[in-house]
């Protein structure tokens, strides 16, 4: 399929759900929410359209970024979110779906990353992403600076094996419970994630999703979980069809998500695989492409 340019969309459409990735998609070149986002959100509210950030970022991080200003526009309400690459789905401030990985693979990946770091082969560290907190043992400034962009609720521990002493299997999760479960395992390689993924993680692909989510990041997740599943969960709850859904992305962890919306957009700066899969090409994130396209889709 050859994607069409967004300008070929000639008139407003019956859109009820807009889902946008964050880094490289909605956010600008400095990873900031564009000033024009907030007037757009107010316009979508007036037209009954749900806007949902979809990210590998932690749920707490997304809420920190959006919640206060969104509440002013949404009359005290909250945005919905797809966080942790689909492992946490929240509707109007209430978590409605949670997925995770088992403790055996968590232990295995802790050991694998520890060995790779100790050998000096890779400049890596691991984030064990829990429902309540994210946990790290590497504590140097370059590592924490990068991790801090995505994980606001962060705990530094002496040894990530400590998390295994109190975390529970994903099956222990209940909406009103207090269990800490491991949502995903996020590996940060400051020298680039693709080589580490190809050399160290291929054996996990049969049983887990191994998703390169950025130039420095790779996520290991439940094999049935991704952003697409998060979009579909919200479609079910909201009674929205794929034909009423617009989806925007730029990187490989957005690839499956594009299938959830008939109105699928790869950003002008997107990975070639996304441009090959999307129905349309939007302007780049630097050009505030999401805002421009939404303005045309939802007049």
C-alpha cells in the first residue's frame, strides 16, 4: 500500500477517537506538548471526540504531563491514556485494563542485562516497570536523565532482584487491589537498542513481545499486549468503530496500532515501515503534524 498525503483528505470525517503516540509524533523536537494542543483539545471536547495519548511512558508520567491543564478544559475531567505501550489503559482517570509479564522472565532479563553491562559489551540498564513504580539499579546521571523523561514515579534499588521479593504475578491484579505487578521490562542501551535486541533478545520472541520502541529503548512485554490492544479496549468501552478512529505514530512500537484505525497516519519523520503501513502521511512532529491533520479531520 502506498500512503497518500494528508492533504488529499478533502472534508471533515465522522471521527470520534483520536489516538497519538508521543515522542516523534505529538511532541515537538524538544519533547514538549505544542502550544496549539490545548485549543485543539477544547475543540475536540465540544465535538464529542476523545483524544488519547498512547505511549511507552509510564501512566504517572503521562498524567503529570497532561492532567492539570486538561482538567481546566475538560471541566475537571481527565484524559484517557494508553500507557506503557498498551499495558495500562485508563479511561477518564480510571484504569480499565492492565497486562504484565511473569516473574520468571523478569528474573531472566535482570540477569541478562546485568551480565551484558558487566562484560562492557553494551552500555545498558534495565527499568522494571511496575504498576505503582518503575525500578532501576543503575544510577549514573546519563542513564537517569534518559529514564527520567519517561518514568516520573521511579525507585532506585541496590539490586533489581529485590523487586522479585514483593512483586506478584500479573494474575494477582484486581482493580481494587494493592498488588505490584511487572507491566513490562524496558531496556535502555545508550549506544542504540537495535544491536542489543538482535544479539541478546531473539530467543524471547516466541513467548513475549520484543519491541524496539525508540533508538535507545527496547520493551519486553506480554505477547498479547501492544498499543493496538489498548486502542481496541477503548473502542469497546466508548462504542467507537475503526472507521471513526484516527491513529498517529512514528516508530516501530506504533506499527500494530495503525491497524486499529481506518484513518492511520505515519508522521513525515516516521520509520519507513510505518510509512509503508499507514494510509496517510502526516507532516512531521516538528511541523505539528497531528494538530494540522486533526484540524482537517474534525472541522
